[in-house]
């Protein structure tokens, strides 16, 4: 176990879709464990390689760096990995278990595979990935006609996750915000959470206050997490 996975007992918080230094700093200062940089041209959070490598340099050593891509080809993954040097690849498209394994082996990087959930049968899609990824992310399936496969600010029935143990770390996303994250963690039983829309004042525009409120609410959602975070701050 390495990096943030060594601290999963306190619950991890990932803030995704950061694209400015100000909002990145807000996430880091609030204590986010992971920051997400989006490489998907259709997304309002899409960043260039140059912007991403600058933001990653600022975050390195303070939070784990996650780059999100959607069915990216080899050339794009290669370009992202060599420019940004992320800790994680978040694969948010239709990447197969074999593709996850291939990218993990080729780049020596941790893989977080996102799976869209709307009904109980969707949970079964996770099993083939377990041996090939370092984390699974359960997100809401996109609404009909949506341009983005994620980052739509919609949630799903968290009861579908209750009691789930796949033998690989899990993360929850989809329509979370400071008001709902506590309930999502309690009902779904997954402590590690990811947010994008719920910390935005307008689509694609991150808000420093909402970021702070989300991290605080996510910490309150996990028993003992707030005091663990304070303890880590004292010993840093
Ligand atoms: O954030 C995006 O723009 C995005 C684009 C393409 C795929 C996934 C994307 N974001 C991920 O979607 C989920 C849920 O986000 P939200 O909080 O409901 O807006 C999250 O895991 C983001 O990493």
C-alpha cells in the first residue's frame, strides 16, 4: 500500500476538474488528498498539457495528482504522463479491463477506473476490473443526451453500494456537494469521495468557498477523520 491508500481509514477527498492556481490552492489548503486534472476536450474543465504540468508541479507532494481521460489513445496518454507525471490515471470512458492493465504496465502508474451506475446490475460490471486496477470509482451514469460521461452533477441511489466489498479500494462520485456528501457516505458506506460540479459556482467554474465547505463536510462524514486531519496538520 502506498501514498494516499495508506490513509484510507480517514476517507479520501478528491477535488476534480481544477484549472486555476487559486482553486488548486484552495483544495490543497483545505486538505484534499487528490486533485483531478481533466483531459477531455468536450469538458468545460479541460486543461492543456502546459496548464496541467504547471498545476501538477504546484500540487506535487501535497496531494496526489490524478489525470482524467476518456478513451484516450496511446499518444495522448503518453503525452499526458510525460508532461504531468501524475500519480494516477482516472479512466472515465469505455476502457476495458485489458486496456487498464496495459496502461498500468506500460506507464507504471496507478489506475482508477470509473464505472457508471444507475441500477443494481451495473455493480456487476466491476468484477472484471478488480485484478487490473488500483481503485474503482462509482459515478452516476450520464443522463440521456449528455455530452460528458461524468461531471454532470447527477447522483445515483447510494443504497446500491451498501455492504459492497470487492477487494479493491472504492471511491464515490456523482452529484455530491457539501450538503449531500455526509448522507452519501453514510448510505453508500464508501468513505472516499470525489466531486466536480458540487464545488462550482457555474458549470466549469470552481469556487474556493465551496471547495473548503466540501472538504470540511467530507471530513465530518467519516468518524474520527476531522481529528485525524488536524493531527496530520500538527505533525506536518
Ligand atoms: O469533470 C468533468 O468534466 C468530467 C469529464 C468527463 C468525465 C468525467 C468528468 N468528471 C468526473 O465525473 C464525476 C462526477 O462529477 P460531478 O461531481 O457529478 O460533477 C467525478 O468523478 C469527476 O471526476
